């Protein structure tokens, strides 16, 4: 596709977007797509389907597991298409927890971590703004029917279109939701690094984005109800900011809700801290149990010294030398002819 004329022309700008600036553009658009379709499917389930007369009543939501499956698979496809959109430029982190984990264990440049985080949160904010623009009438109709105006501190259902909150059975405690976010994000990183690890059974034919989306669906179906499976600080905080400015008030920030026995306070930091911890734990667990074993087997097979490349898909990582690349190629050939190797 090299014959496509750049919109920016062939001037000085082209050289500038080949580096970090281009990667930030990619992360912004990738997260924008992620939230536009992820929050979009929640808006469908919560406000648009009931309000359009397609359910038993204007406030009838989550009557069966099918509603949750709609959201789980909607988010899965949102992740998959977001990774396909951004993967060729930035590696499609799309998640501050992924960026931090790659900096800790995948040689991703620490100098890029904060800029990536900023682009991710901004993309999430703008994506949520698009969802609000498209579904504003449906959301207002739902809030009116449910008698929960945005600014009244009780519009939790419509707020859930944008960001997450803990289940009532935690009784406002922090430990349960925090553990949930650590565990969910740890699994996410285990799946992500396994799927892109060329030493392992890495996904071929450009299907890794779909497999990563299915990993998110699996987490949502197995652990989602506890705290909404944010497993991504940008995915929660960007839309949370948007919903705060759009009138949801203290339900959004600081994340407080007090109605009857269902209460929680200052929840906003849980979907940030939990995923950051869980992401690092996930990549460490993978390397301890799987990555180190694969590394040792390849070293024994080839009798080489020095690092053996896992993947070149992490932007900012050190490029493997010709010797390292040739070593991995031989190892992959040997494994193809001997499945037990």
C-alpha cells in the first residue's frame, strides 16, 4: 500500500510521525475504538434496547445471562478491532497496565510509559464522549423512566455505561474489588504475553487480536460481576472523567454511592491501582512458569549464550541481532519437526 499518498504530504511531518508521536496517535485511536464499541455495547444493553421498546419495559435490563454475554462479546470484539487498528504502529498496548508490564519485563522504554498512558486516557475520554453524543437521548429517557437524574447521586445504572463500580455484596469494602482487579488483569497479561510469544504456540495469520479479545470475554464471563472487569486504568478513568463532566457528579468522582444498603465511597482509584499491580504480576507469573522454561529449552537446543528474542512486537524494545534471529528461526524449525522438543 506504499502508493497511497499521505494526507500530510511528503514534507517534514512524515519524519516526525515515524517515532513516538506516531505511536501516541496509534494508542489514542486504538483506545478510542475500544471505548466507542465497548461502552457502546453497554449503552445498547442499559439504555437503547429498553428505551427503544425492545425489552419488556423502559428500565428492564439484566434479566438473564444473555445481557451479560452481549456485553462480554461486545467488549471482546471492541478489543479485537482496536488491536487490529493500532497494532502495526504502537503494538496496541491500549492499556496502561500492559504498558507498565512491558516496561518491567519486555524492554519497553520507560521514557514512553507516561506518554502512552496520557494518549490512552485521552483516547478513552474521547471515545466515551462519542458514546454519550450518540446515546444521549436514550440515556436521558432511561434516567427519566427510572427516576434517577444524572446529578441526583442515584443514576448508577446509566453511569455503568461509562465506568465500573463494585457489587453490593462487598458492602463498600476495598479489599474484594481490589483483589478482583489484580486477579483479572494478571490473567489478561498472562494471556497477552502467551499469545504474542513466538517461542510458545503463538497465534498465526494475524489472529492474535481476536484471541486477545476472546481472552477479555473469558475474564468478563468468569470474573466480571464483582467489579465490572475494568482490567484497564484508561478504560475506566477516561470515561469516568467524561461522565463526571457530563453531570453524573459524585457517582463518577470520587466514585461514591449511598442508597439503602448498597454503598461504596471513593472507588475511583481501585480500577487504576488494581490493574497496574495485576499486570506486572501477570507478566512475572508467565515468565516464571513458562517464559523461563522456553528460554532454557531453546538455549539447550542451540547451545547459545545471550538473550533469545521472544517477539519484536513491543515498540521501543531492543531489536534482536542477526545471530539471535537466526537462533530463534532454527529453534522454531526444530520444534515444528519435533512436537516434543
